């Protein structure tokens, strides 16, 4: 199982309420239709826990992908995923996509 973490801040002028409405109304239904995306979760970052200051990101997403090769070669290029990613880029500033391996559970 592959895991993709997506870390990002919202673009200046984007309201959390507008973004979170898009997450529920458009993004979640689109992602549920992706064949090789077993599960996904979006987390709103509220604050730092062990130090003062602003968090480095506003949101973190976790994607669980059982077939990374198929996801990259077939799912990502699909029109539905490309449309969803284009909409996402309208909200997120410089998202960082990270492939992660679980070391413990």
C-alpha cells in the first residue's frame, strides 16, 4: 500500500469556508470515483502543539493507494482527476506531494 501526503496552505484571499465547501461538494465525490484510491482523509491544521507560531501548512491530506503504478499511469491522467486537480490548484498554494511508507501502525 502506498501513501501520498499532500501538504499545503491556501492561496491568499481564499476563505477556508469556500475551500471546505468545495472539498465536500466537489472534491470528495470526485475522489470517491478514482479506481485505485482506496481511502483519503483531509485534515485541517489548527495550530502547533509543542511550540508557538503559525503552522507551516493549512491542510494535510492522506491518500491510501494499493496500486501506485496503476494510479499514476491510469487514474491521474483521467479527465475527472485532471479537472479535480485543476480546481484544487485554484485554492492551494504550492502543494507538496510526498510518497510515504508506514514504519509502524
